[in-house]
């Protein structure tokens, strides 16, 4: 009976040991150790040492994700404007409670509502046919595709005046169809897309996944089916709030995004440090005060330096702010604090 009790105590002790994190044999009652074999005591010593080393590493090891998190945050603060295209919605369903743009042109699949009032009280809803026309009873076929609502109203009113006396025609668009367009050039996923009828040039780029790092935000071309072209500079919208050239696209349009290597990094004491794309018409003042939003309170306009690489040598110089920037003339613009010396 005594031997059984001793064995039971030994196993009970081992069970307690295995469930614990750390153990010191010096603090154990010697009478308990007498019931253990030398192999059991040696095993306990080894396990205790392993647990101590593990606990030390766990308490002193820094999380590995910290370094990669910093790297990703630094990467996100690079070229200006590209993140704007990633946040643009890409639904093809038009919002019903919004008025259509004044420059909107009717296209295939749109629904036209015509109300005749006066000596005739009639109302019609016509869907624009594949040939781009609508057929109005007693008036005939009217080609409307590619025309603004104002132009369509004038055309229909002239037909009404020839057919009826004292009749007024009111024309409106009641249902807009999705537009099929093509996006090519320096975009993530070039191809043909169905887009929302309210989509403008800047909105459309989101359908193609945005612009590549080498793509230009300032040299975007809208090509109409008849070959007519118009250029759009996204900086006009992002920096100056001017979207007069951010045209609403129509069915069959093509958007071409060109490539560029004209980038300059602006850093130091400026309000919005970033990498900006520049044109030959831009000056150093444009980049610092328009794009980077000017100097911080600690910035010094007498310590603005430009850096460029020439013959594998980094050259630093104090630029004339009114001078236009030539291609490959500059890589970095740096604004120093008031406490710095003018000479580098």
C-alpha cells in the first residue's frame, strides 16, 4: 500500500509540473523528491530550463510586423493623386435623384420622354434605337444620339410646328443606359468597360484599376468615335478644383493615358510633401506653392535647394523659382528650416 501511495505521489507531482510554467527544485519539499527517480528529476530540470528560455524570448522579442508596417506607410506617401482614383465608385447603376449633366449627350438605350400640350395633349416614352433615332407618331423619325437635350428639344419642336398649330413640346431624359467605353494606355487593367452614364474622365479611370506608377495624370486624352480629341489634366481638378475639362464620357469613347518620367520629389518644410508630376510649362514656384501648398511656418524661402544627377554625380543648387523646369533637370526639391545655414 505504501509503494502505491509513493507512485501516486510521483505521478501527481509530475502532473503538477507539466501544468506549470516554471519550477525551482530548491523550493520543493525533499520528501517529495525522494519519491522520484533520478531520471525524473533530470527530466524536470531540463523542462524547467526550456520553459525559462522560452519565456525570456517571448518577453524580449519585438513584433516582426513593426518594420513591414513602417515600410508600407512610407510607400503610401509617394506619388500625389494616384490614391484618388482607387477611391472612386465603379457602379454602373445611375442614381435616380440626380439631375443629368448639362453637357450630357443622348446615347443608345436611353429613354426619351416627350409631352405635347396645347391643342394636342399627348405623352410618349421612347427608347433610343440602335440606329440612334426615335420614331414619333405623326412626326416621323428623329435622330437624337450624340445630341444634348437642348438640341433634341429644338429639333422636335420644329417638327411639331410643321405638323400642329399651338402645340408645345417638352422633352426630357427619364432613363439613362450604361455606356460602353474603352480605356487604354498606362492603366492597371486596360480594356472595354460598361460605366455609369454620369461618368466623367476622372471617374472612368477607376474602372481600369487606376493608373500605373509610370502613367501620367496630366496627359489624359479623350477620343470620340468620330476621331475628335480633348485633353484632360487631373491636377486641374485635384489641386485647383477646376473640372471644366473633366468631360462626361459617351458611348464608344476611348480614354488614353500616356506615360511620363517627369516627376520631382518635394520634401522638407512644405505643407504637402509628395512626388509630383510636372510639365514643361511649370515653374519651381508652381511646384512648391501650388502643388506642395507652400512652406510650413518653420520653412525658409531662402533655403530652397534642387538636386539632380549629372554624370553620376549628385549636384545641388539654389533654383530660380520663376524658371520653367526642363525635362530631367531636377529630381528633388528640398526646403530647409530657418535655423539652417544657406550653404549646404
